[in-house]
């Protein structure tokens, strides 16, 4: 659809310009039309097919409300960015405290930025000391890759099948799914993918001593909530040290209490050379990403005036984002969120296992703390595949989205499938989720599995939702 622009003076707002006050009054259809015309039309269509295109107008804690006043429980948690929940009042209060400070002033040393860096050094495992701030997890990974190459003088990178580290060019080059890489080849050279959890192949690729870094997630979030095997991270730590390769641990999703420890690598007492952070560092309000490394590695890469500006970010470490980061860390400790995640996670995973034992639709239940995944079995009947076409295709490839759709549209519980395995739905609620709220989720799942005892029922229900959405449009 071509956009017709009305000519106007440079000193006047264009005809049709929408003010913020007007924007806040827009209805669901107007919001969808803006996205369809000016943003991602394919995403609008995809979300609309399973009625995920709701307009949410208010949020607090685990609760969000749509434009019709309906309340939902957010068990998606912005893929791990809402450890503190929506709009935590102490984070908002922190922003109010700094509202008169300069937010962006590069020709200075930011007061709040320096304090956040100090706090991260105190919180992080081992001797991790020096931070770099960006705006997202992908930027943290980009910075970590550059740091590793600059510090070691090597170019190679090793990553894992099924991993997810971001969609910018460097982060995408070490993201383990071809679907997201294919359209953007060639990516940066020298990147080698190995199976997650295989120390033998890791050592085989380290022996050449050409790899600057091995990057790994303690739990593969987008891979389908895949936990690293016991001993894998300590083994990787030992091998990387042996061959002079830096170990980058990506805790963008798992960090800040999500798994029952402040950082997931602490479950096995592993300290990486570089730790990537983001998501909940911003308290669920401000975008901020960071990597933190040792003093020694930092100095090798950037430890002189000549090298001090080799890697920078205009908005990285701005006052508002850093203030949110300080407040988020304070809240995590004051509210004892890692322990809450551990206790609530133990309960959630035990109850999900009970459902797995009861319903054959569930193939597996995995997780740690409040990072849980439910994987679904696949239909095996060729007759069903041939006869039911679209319904079965949805069931085969996106059964997770069908379950998520049932949870959203029937029970008002927000979840989503994982990017690298669409047959897994993820559960990552705020860490202060209550037992009552977890029980509400569990009862909804029980109802869904009891109603849809087979794949055919679930797929047919999903197909009906799709068809209704298509005709509704």
C-alpha cells in the first residue's frame, strides 16, 4: 500500500500527524492499521491468525489489562526482561530521582553510569570487573565478540547448535539456527557451530588455537529451554583456559535471579571471561545491555588512550537506563527474588511433571527456577496428515502456538513458543509470582490437556481459530 504524503511547510506538522495525546486514544483497529502500513505487515497477519493482536492498555506486576478491561496474567515476561514485573514502582521512582540530570552527555563521566558499573562488579561472579553498556542483549554479544577478538588477536568463534544470541550481524553469526541466518549470508567468517553439551567436539575445535571465544548459554532459551548437562560449563571453562580461548557466557535471559541464583553459571561455580547481560537489568522499563569482563582482558583490548574509543555507544549507559539498573539490582536483593524463583520454580516444575505423566500430549518438561518449557509430542498418523491438511500442519510445526493461543484467548494467560523450537511454550513470569497465580496457570493447562486429549483436537481447534481470524479480517 503506497503512502500518500501531504505537502506541508517544514515549520508545520504534516497533515495526519498523530500527537501522543491522540495516540493514547486510538482503538485496536487503528493500532493494527498503523502496524500493517508502517511496520511489519507479516507480523500483524501472524499475530492476528491466533488472535494475539490484542491492545493492552495498562500493566502492573504480573497483570496486564486489554482495551476492554479484561485482566491477563503475563507468564511470558518479555522473554525474561520482566523479572521485577511490569512498571515496578521503585524503578519508576528511581527514574523520577534522575529526571533533571543530563541523560546524554558524552563529554563527561556519568555519575549514575559509574555507580552501576561498580555494582555489577560487586554482583558478578569471580573477578569480573569492567563493564561496557549498550542497549540490548544483541549489543552485549556484539561487544563481547569484538572484545574477545581484540584481546586475543584471534578471529575464530565457536557457538552451539540451537543457540540464540541476537539478530544483529555479529550476534546472528553465532546464533544456531539457519532459518535466521540464511537471508543474510555471508555473515562474519570463522564461526563454527557444535552440538550443545558436547565437550569432545568443543576440544577438537579449540585445539587449533584459532578461536577467540566460545559463546554459550547456560540454558538455551530460544532453543526450547534446554539445560546444559551437569559438568558442561565447568568442562568448557577448563578447556577454554587450556587453549587460550575466552569463555563468553550469555546470561541475557537467565541472569538476575531467573534460575534461582543471581546468574545461572553460579549453579556450578563457573566464572566466564566475559558475561553478557541485558533484559531485566533495565528493571522491565529501560532498555540496557552490558558485558562485564576482567581487568586483564579489558586492558589487552582497550587499555590505552589510543584504544579507548574503539567501541562506543551513543545511548549506552545513559543516566535513565543506568538508574533503572541500579534500582533493579537493589530490588532483586531487597525482595530476595532469586530464592523466590527457586522455590516457585521447584513447585511449578513438579506440577508440570505431574501433568506430563498424565497427558501424552506433553513430550517433556524442562527448566530451572522460573524458566520453564513444555514440549509437545508430534502426531504420527499419516492418515491425519493427509486428511486434515492445515490443521495438522499447525499441530506439527506450531503446536506450542496453539496451546499459547488457548491460554491467551480462553484463560487470559500470556505465553509464547520458543523461536528455535515452536513446539515448546516457555514460562518466564515475574520472579515474585504468587502460588495462587501459578495454580491459575496449572489449572488452565489441565483444562486444555483434558479437553484436547489428542493432536487432532488441538489442531482442529487451532485451525478454527485461524479461519475465524481470516474471515474476521
